[in-house]
């Protein structure tokens, strides 16, 4: 039987219910080296905060090298699949794939490179721009709720928690409605290839086709918006900028890819995980129905209780000690967000989902300079969805156990099938 000393976030056997394992890690091995993945896992709240709050010691570069480049700083190991990928990209996109390694990537930058890039893309996430999307979010949710009220079978993920963020992110970027299904497909492929089953075959035909299709799409749209700007995010980020701060085509592509995953998966899983928790805790659902003013706090509790993003990655810039364990320079470190949010040293009775809790300080959207860019949009989407759902949920039950998205990075139901309660 495997013990907690065998824990490895990259292995699927630990994912179904990771929280008892997290507790064991916090108690027995707060800094644990996972041999297969080659990462130092940090599980206690204070230690996770230390990692996230010291970018000079823990570089975000790992979010590129570990997730998107198979742990390599340079080119990945030579293989026929990799050569086919490189050749196809060169021919079809006229871009050198190896130059993506030096292009700025918002989640993988530190210091001035991160600050200058974030200043550009922040323009699309001002409070005024985000609040302007509330009426559109209500339209999308209303259409989904009409299906819920007139159907004996309703998949919450397929019918609501996927269409809502996919539609809003697509419209925010300026993507045509007919390409939304492509966007969702591309997002699924990226998640699988970076943190799921596809990680074992990083240059698969599915990955190659999805990435090249996305690059060609972004390249074409960026070129069009440069000449014919519109009121959308791609137009904003390709507008005239100062010299070296301007985003290259590769950087625009990587930002759009980030929004695909973070903008879709985070909100989809926030809604799905929170609904699952409410259905599993009917007393909390009843409390929320009686006291709807608690909904914003319930969303924060959902982020704490079952975080949509369970883990991030950093690289040590020097040797460092955490919880009595020395970690060498150049090592991968994995702050376990899901574990920190259940740390009994920080949150009383952390394994209880409690809509009356004030979960201030949770790390569901990260912390510090890399705090989630789209947090306010995700909160708006979740609030609009749950305002409509909560009064109706008491009439429903799960039709069958839900299965999880295949990923060590994001956590949420792949399907959440509801039926009228017996």
C-alpha cells in the first residue's frame, strides 16, 4: 500500500480526494520531495504564503518550463514527434517554435518583465470593463436556467458552467461566436497536454493541430485588429505601445492561451465545485436560500474549500530552507494551494463547507504579484450563476457520481448531471 511518503501530485491516484493526503503531508512531511515529478511539495499555509510572497527566491519561470516545456529550460529532448511538431509549425505559421521559450508569458515572468506585461493586459480587466459584462452574464445564465426548469436531465457543466465563461472570454477577446467551440476544444487540449494524460505524449497530433490552429487564429486576428481596432481585448493589447514593451505575436498568442485556460477552467470549476459542495451540504444550501446576502462569502468559501487551481510551480533561485528542510537552488517547488486552503492552522474546522465563514486570506486566486488577473470576472460570473441556481438547487440531486477533469493543475467536475430529487 502506498504511504504519504509516496505522494506525487503528478500521479492520478492521489486526485480523487486529495484532502486527507494533504492533511497527512502537513502533519508528517510539510516539505515533501515527489520523486517522479521531481518537485518539492509545500503544504502548510504559512509556508505556501512564504513561497508566493518571495518571487526573488521562488521564480515563476517554472510555470513555463515545468508545465509547458516538460521541465526543460531549453529545447525539449529530440524525438521524431518533436521534429514533426517543429517542422509543421514552421511551415504553417512561419514562426520559430523555439522562440516561444524567450517570449514573455504573463504567468511565468518575474520582476520588470512581468510588471510591464501585466500593465498592458490589465487594460482589459478594469473594474468598469468587468462590471459592463454583468448584463451579458445574466442573459447567458437565464438561457441555461430555462433549460434547467424544463428538462428532466441537466448537465450543469455542459449547460451552464462551461458556456458562461467560454462565451464571455470569447466576446471579451473579440472571438466570433462560431469559433467558441474551437476555443473550448483548444482549452481542453492545453489542460490535458500540460497537466493531464496528454503530458505523456507532449507532441501528439491533437496537441500539434490545436496549437497550430490557435496560433493561426490569433495571428490573423491580431493582424486584423492592428489595422481595424475594435472594442475588444485583442485590439487593446495590439494597439500602439512603447517600443520594447509592445507584445509580439508569440506573446499575444501565449496570453490568449492563458486566458483560454485560466478564464475558462477557473470559473467553470469554481461554479461546479461550489454547487457540488452545496448539494453535499443541504443545511448550507438551505441557509443560503434563506440568507442570499451570504452569496459573495459562499463563493469565497467555495474557492477555499475546493480550489479550482490546486497547485502552482516555482523554481528556486538559491538554496532555501522551509520548515526545516533545505531545498537546493534550481529546484522545482510546488506550493499546494488546495492544501493551504484546508490548513487547520489557518482555518478553523477547514474540512467543513460553511457559507457563514469568513475565509479571508484563502489562496483560491493565488497571492501577490501573480494574483489571478481575471479574479473579478470569475467572481462576477460565479455570483450571477449562483444567484439563479441557488433557489432552484433544492429541487435537484446528482443523477450519478461526477468524474473529475483529468489534471493535476485544475480541479473540477467534468460533468455534473442533475435530476429532480426523488
